[in-house]
C-alpha cells in the first residue's frame, strides 16, 4: 500500500510540477509513522493520520494552491523497521516531513536519519527528553510532551499537596531509570523524601511482590516509573491488594488516555498524572473531538493526536511562508522563528533546542459516578504554565544551544 | 529431520555441477540486483540470508533445532555496534568482535544444550536465549529499549568510507559470499559427513567411535559464530542495534526463513530469507497481519511442503542444491 | 517480629505466599504441557496462545452472554478444549509419524496466527476483567493483606492439579492412557480407540491451559500477548522438572514460583532470569531434569 501511495505521489508530482517548481517535487508530502496495530495503536496509530489530514484540510493549503499529501506507515515499535521505512520514504517516495513516531527507540533512530537527509521530523508520540537534550537535532522538533515534563508536572503537584514521601516502582531499563531519576530530583527539590525504590524486570506481569515492598515502606506515594502494560498491571494489582484503600496513593509518571480506558474507572479512579491536552477542556476541543471520533472508529483524540494536528498546522504555515520545503534545516529554523498558534494547543513557541513550549495540565481520573459518558474520564487539577512546564533550556545539554 | 533432508542419491559430479551453476547464478544476481532493487533492502536480505545459512548448518546438517539463535545474532549486533561507536573500532574489527562474542556464547549455551536431544534441545536454547534477552534489556551498555543508535559505518580497514551505499553493499556481498563458501566447505568436508551421520543416526555414529558430543558442540559454535557475523554486519549496515534482534520472535523468524527455503539445502536459506524479508517489507502496511501471515506460512510449510522452495525444486529436477 | 537476612519476616511470609500464587499458574501450564507431551510426544507451543484464549473466552462470555466468572470457569476450558480437538484432527494427527520437531514448528506457527488475529481485533492494551463479586476484598493475615481471589487461585489450582494426577495415575482411564503412550499398538489390539484417546488428551491439556487463562483474567489484564512470554518460562519449568511425571510438573511449578518470589525480595533485578539460571544448573547436574526418566 505504501508503495502504491508512493507511485501515486510521483504521478501527481509529474502532473503539477511546473506550477510549483519551488517545492522539491511540487508536492508537500507528510509521512505519519507510528504504531498502527500494537500497544500504542489507539493512542497514536491511524488516529494520527486522521489528525494530520484534518490539519491539512483546516490549513486552507488547497486554496493557496499547495498540494499536500498525507501517507501513513506502521513501525511496529521496532527501530529497524522504522528506520527502514523512513529511509525509503525519503529516498524513493520523496516524503518531506516525518510526523508522530511514538516509542523512543524508533524516534531516536529517525532523528539521526532525518538529520543526515536534511528533512523535517516533528515528534508527537515519543517521550524521551533526550530528543531535545544530548541528542537534539536542527531538523527535529519535539512537540507534545516529554519525560521531564511529566515527571516535573506530576512530582511537583503531588509534593505540594502533601505527598512528600515516595517509593518508586521502576522498570529496570534505561527509560525507567531516567523517569525515576527525573522525578526523584523534583520530589527532593520540593522538600519531599524518597524512602526507597524497587527495580522490577521489564516487561513484568506480576507486580504484587514489588507492591508489597512499597506497602511496607509506608511511603505516602508510590511512583510508577514504568509504562504501558507494566503501568496498567501495577495499578490493577495495587487496587487488588488494597494498597490504595490503605491510604497510599499511586502516581503514574507515564499514563495516557488509552491506559485509563483499558483499566476502567473503578480501578483507575483517583490516579494523578500530567498530560498536554484533553478533549473535554473547551468547546473548540470538544468540537474537534467529535469530528475526529467520527473519522477514527469512535476513538476520541489523545494528546498525541492533538500534537500531530498542531505540529502539521505550524509546519504548513512555515512552508507556505518559505515557499519551499526542500531544505529541512531552513524549514525548522522558520518554524522556530514563528510563534505557534492553532486551535487545539493555542499560542506557543518553539525553542532553539527544538522543544515546543506550551502549558501542561495535571489531571485526576474521575470516580465512576462522576463520569457521564464512555470518554468522560478526567478532571483538571491544575495548569502548569508554559514557562515552568518544560526543562530549562540550559539543563538539557543540547549542543545547538550556545554556551 | 532426516526425512526432509535425504534427497535421492545423485552422482557426485552432477551434484557439484548443479551447485556450481546455482552459485554462479546467485553471484550474477547479486551483481545486477542493486541497479534494480533498493540497496538497503538487499543488504538486509543478505544479513538475514547469512543468519539463516548459519542456522541451517545446525538444523539441516546436524538435525539440531535451535530455537534461540537470536541470542548470537542479537548480542553480536550489540557488541559490534558498541565497539564501533564507543571504542571507534573499524567496521571489520567491530564485526569480528561481535562474531567472537557470539562464539563465546555459543560455546557456553551449546555445551549446556547438547546435554539433551530433540525437543528438549529446542526448549533449552529458547530458554537460554530468553535469559540473555532479559540481560540485554537491563544491561546499561545496550541502551535498554532505545538500543544503540547512530552507529558509525566508519572506514573499512581505516581507509574506505562505507557511508556510500554501494561501498557498503560491496562489503556485505563479499562477507556474505565468503561465509557462504565457508559453510559450503564445512558441509562437504569429512567433518560435515560425520555431522550428517549424527543427524541420520546418532547411536550408530557413536558405535563407530565418534565422540558425537564434540562434533555437535563444534557445529554449534560454528553456527553461532556465523550468526554473529550476520548480526554484527546488520548493526553496521543499519547503524543500529536493538532489542528486536535478541527477542525470541527473531529466533522464530530465522526458523521460518530456513523452513520456507528448504531445511538442509545449501541455497534454501538464502531464498527463504529473500522471500520473508520481501514479504515483511512490502506488507509492512498491514502491521500485525504480518504475524498472522508468517504463522500461516509456518503451518503451510509444515503441513504441505516440508522440503521448502529449493528442496521442492531440487526434488523436481533430481539435483542437489 | 524478627528479621531474616535483613528482611522483616512478615514481608518474607507475604512474598512466599505470592510466589505460591504465581507457582499455581506455572504448575497448571506445565501440567498441561506434560499431559500432552506424554501422549502425543509434541511440545505444544500453542499452549501460551490457548491460555490467552481462555482469558478472552471468559471476557466474551461475560460481555456478550452476561455469564459471570463461575460460568466462564466451566465454559472456557470446554470451548477452548474443543478448538484443541479441531487442531489435533486437522493438523497434528498427520505429524505423528514425522520428526517431533515438526509438531513444535506447527504449534509455533499456530500460536503466531492466533496471537496475531487477536492483536488485530483487540489491540494490545488489554481489556479489563473484574474479580468476581464473591471473591472481592481480602483477609488481613497480620503479616500481609491477602486478596480473597488470590487465595482462591492457589486452592483451586492445587485441587485441579491433584485431580489430574489422580485421574492419570490412579484410575482405569489413566492406566489406558499410560499404556497407550508405552505401546499404542498393543493397546489398540485390546480394542481401545487410541487415536480418539490421543485427540481427547490434547483437548484436555488445552482445556487446562484455558482454565489457567480464566483464573489469570482478573489478575492480569486480558491481552493478546499475555501467553507469549509466559510460555517460554513454562518451557524452562518443564525442562527443570523433566516431563516424565505428572507430579514432577506440579511440584516444580509451585516450587519455582516460590523461588522466583524470594528472588523478588533479595535480588529483584534477577527475578526474570532466575528460573533460567536454575535450568542451566539443573542441566549441569541432572540433564534429565529433577523428575525426568532420561531422554
């Protein structure tokens, strides 16, 4: 299918090349790559393609005479498949910008290729804060969220509301360690104390043993420095062992709307975590969500979908101002120079290190009796202003930042 | 596995002739291919073809089904990637260090696994591979889920830059052909004949005075080492080493490639690797359906054509390939 | 309260109990594998997928038919066992004359197909399944809070394991089964339908996997890949125990669960690998496995 789309694109390019000679092939081609059928399919998946298409439609590109095409591919969360797809997209199918890419391993691989080929990479799905830190690139913008923002938002808010003793349940691999380290730093900076931690194997299935250790520690907060299935199972088993009833609270450091959906409100209720966007915050979002769900098998948009919409919107603005999409570095530079403004994520900026800056929000999962519909899941606890939401630019060790 | 592998007896000259012709055809195809097919895809096929050939050395000629070959492939790719990136090894040294690691793991795992036969052998290799998978997840130098990224392709012998796809392709073809000939040589040596004797009837081989355990262990280590070369090469070509390569699904894939191509045929694994990688590449849009399709091919091969593509062709023409 | 190696004894008791719970799943699954292996000489790689099918079956029965956990406990093993019978008739029966490895390859392929299909339709994030009402809550044992459901899992799987052992080792039917594995031709000469017995045995083994799946559903989420990694650990358990005896499979399953539980306290980083390490040691000392009769 991907190949067919490629041919179609080339055919279209030949047809209209003379009119738009300023673009590489007369066509702006957006490649949305993510997990189309695995663990993150509901969170990113086909929904991100829909979001990108909606952004293209709303941008009025067609009226300006721009030809924009959106293609999608599945990386199955494997870096080798992902880098293969991206190389072929750029070499053969003339894709100009890669969007979304959840799973940090794949995103880190893609950022290297995109830099080498001088195209544009807009990350919405991946979490690794390294993308704007040690591994930042002049061709990459990290749009929606990152691990630092989640650790910071959740850690801060919880310590400030009295959750000052922590025990970490950490997935024993690089990602889990980083999440634990970032959160522990925030907790201690705010005067909280880390009483202990246990490293559980990744992926794990039975967390009861580790939860019991967390219980014995008498910490007020059990921080879950893990992701996906591990987080779901830890939350589920914490409920089973009466840990939440016993007065200890869980803090999810990487929780998404799809996880809450999978857990169900009776178990997930009371869980606190940070996200960048929620569909039920205002009328614009609600209208978008309704339109989106109609085109995406009834699944409501996640913050990652919103991020894709926002990123594509801004990209199209920059490209149509530049009247060129060939030089990836120039496009990203233009995107950094222009303030961002779109209907979902509002006004914001893109920093020199490639970090998109906007407010983050602290949510709490509703109790079953408070929920009025299948997607009525969160209530807003606090807003983290844009200038505090992300890692200060100097601390990321990004080589692009002078000094 | 004897029922698959034993083909009709053919005269030696005829056998070597058909083999030589097939080999020359393969070399010719490899020379022409990059003008028609995307080179990166070809390099991927060749890495897996070598991996499958190494695996086939065990199952096809000793009758041992290893369900844990991802261990050697994946760990070699980690070591090659790490030495190339962190210690600045040249590509050939990086691949060699990967292969050496695979050989060492092969020695340990092989010594344990050959203590049992048949299905147990398969389960033990699988379990040991899974154990090393968990180590790969936890070990700091592998980068956990992120893997080792941005591995430099470097300069061959410190001289020739491999950043150019054609230079890289040439290296991959040369390494592949060299290892292929090594495997061919092993199979047709007196040592290889003993291996086949063990496959057909181990008890008889023992009664003839062969220390079969030693033969099996040597074959196991050779197979692991060559799988390591394939893994190391893949890390350099794709500039990436990741958990995918050590996961048990990878062990399953190499079994599938060999089965599709033809167990116990020299050229089968190469054809099988091409078929499976092409399928994965062009069906990538179907996502998880690839898994279902692979599973169905497994079932179809076991039920309907146990000889595989090359095995069926060889059988049809009464030649040995 | 006293301490053992710096760990409070109460925590230790808790962990032992939890180990026993995980052990029940290992025991049930390795028991099923052993029963199938004994009769068919096939390592059933599909076992993990069938465990997953059991959990999904419980979910379907609840969602689409409104029947609760207790019905699922009966229905799932029968339904999934029936699919096992179909698999045996359509595929496996043609392979007995071939090398045993083909059985492994075939069941591996089937496992991929089943898991892949479920991933496509249900995604990978998993579906929630509630603990049955009668087993909500738990007991405070002083040293730990034991959820009623977990206690039930241990007790029930012990009963199932022992019943299976009794069936095979102590009844007339079991005697036929054992005789048929030793010498099928002779047993057939006595007028017993051996092929049908083989089919039903496979169905029974698969049913055990499905039963484990139903029991797992309220603890872990119901998800397509729940069986894939578990089955490899169970393979290691089987290698350690040796597949010679039914009792061996049961004892090893529970025992390894406990050992794994203790590792989680003393050296949590190694808890994923400890079973494999034990396997390597057992292979060095007793290649045939703890309860094995040689290969």
